[in-house]
């Protein structure tokens, strides 16, 4: 059996460099890792080669990673290419196995960050390895305190190099991305922990490679300290996350087209506000689109049951409850009136169209 020499190098983590992490979602074979490492190691800012060995999947019966044998492939790749290798850990056992095979950098996945017992277990296992860099992904839900809590558990257990990864948040019916980026939350974390690098994982935000470039550029505009990007030799055949992975060629094409900013002038700050506002607009449209789909479904039902499109009492009740809410939210009643009336008019137009349509 092959074991990597434990030649880890521990340059302190800093905010003065850009961290590019690239590699496949999952380690699938030595050859797959070898091909991707050969390419991505040449990229500017390259920091570490990622690959999932244990995959926390939402549903059972999905590919859950090759485990220890994949660590053997990775340690061979590390020796051949002289690169740092990076693996996701979700338990103390994972930490010990990673240490055994010379893994240089660890990350904690979104599903694990949200579980304080699991994070504590990992933090405790890491007390013997205080110099190993650990990157903590945000929890699945936009809960800043939970994210910070995980970072603090690691720091309190003695980890000297802890960074954060913004990988987006699960939001009900959010489209078109797989996970909603919440840039304001990233800024809040930056304010709370200004010495810690915070990078972005556009692959898990996008869920689809066609959106990756725009998310990478936005992250850079928001002064991300790095990017974690999934790269696979044949993405369509990948055993996990096939839609969001890049081929090495596409990765280079996109990565070299990104505009990096070195210092942040006041116009860049304005750009950051715009990015946050653009994100909010995207969420608003996504919610409105969801609302319209439900309105259409209800239209079908009303038609079948022979119920009229407009029900004045229901409309009045809804408006009253909105007026009460706008006081609390600091919104002017006239303004809210206008927005709701436009939405309501469109909803009625849609239901009338359904009423008039042939069966
Ligand atoms: C991953 O990086 O492959 C992964 C599982 O990510 P996340 O924890 O962000 O879902
Ligand atoms: Mn993945």
C-alpha cells in the first residue's frame, strides 16, 4: 500500500493572497484525479486540489464516495504533482484517516456545519493537528450564528488556520441557481471576523455550469479571498454533481476571463451594494414567479369548481394584513399598495385567461 510522505507545509493563512481550490466533486479513480491535477495545478493562484472522498448525499442510494481507497489515490497525486490535497471531513474518523494519508487541507461541508455535535467532534479530533488549515462551508440555512459557531469551535480547540467558504443557501423554490448566494451574509461574516479569509464556492451555488462565470465574477467583485471550483475530465459522466462541473479546458477559459480587482476604491463599494441589490431582485423575481405558478394552479381549480376569479372579501383581508405588516417593516402604505395592486392585477389577468381557454 502506498502512503504519502507527510510533508505538509503550513504557510499561515492570510488575507493577502487569493486561494484557488479546484478539483472534482468526488474522487472516482486515480486516473481521473491525475488528469485533473495535471491541468489545474497550472492555474494562477492555485492553492489546493479538492476531491470528495466521503460524500454526504441528500438521498440514500446515491454514490457516497470511495472512502479510504480514494485517499490512497489522492496521496499518490500529491506526490506526483507536488500539490496540496484537500478533502471534506464529517467525523473524527475522517480526520484521522486524512492525517494518515497526508491530506494537507480539510473542509467541513454545509450539512456538517449545521450540526454542532459533528463539528465539535471534528474540532476535538483536530486538537492534535492545530496547524492543519480547515475551511468551513456555510450551513445549508442562512444562519450566521451557526456558521460562526462552527468556526469558533475549531478555533477554541486550537486550530490556528480556519477559513470560511460561502457555498450558497437552500431556499424554497429558488431559481435558477441550486443555492441562493447571500452576499450580505458574507459581508456580515467579514465584519465579524475581519482577519479570516472567506472564499466562495460558485459550483454549489450555481448547480449548473452555465451560471458559474457570473457567480465567480460577482464573488470577486464582493472581494472574495478565493474560489473553490469543481473540475472533472468528463462532467456528464461524473458520479456526483455532473451538471455543475467544468472540463479542465472550460475551467481555464472561464478562469482567465475573470476580472480581478486589487484594491477596493469607493466605486467598487458601490458595485458591492449593487451586487447585493441584484441578488435581492433575483430573489424577488423568483418568489413572484413561484406565486404566479400557484395562482395559475388555483385558476384551474376555480374554473373546475366554478368559483369566480375575484373574491373581494379575500382581497380586502389580504390587503389589511399587508398594511399591518408594512408598518412594522417601515414601508409606506401607498408604496405597498402599488406593488400589491400590480401583482393582483396580473394574477387576475392570468386566471381570466385560464377561464377563457378551451378545455
Ligand atoms: C462538495 O463540496 O462537494 C459538497 C458536498 O459541498 P456542500 O457541502 O457545499 O454541499
Ligand atoms: Mn459537489
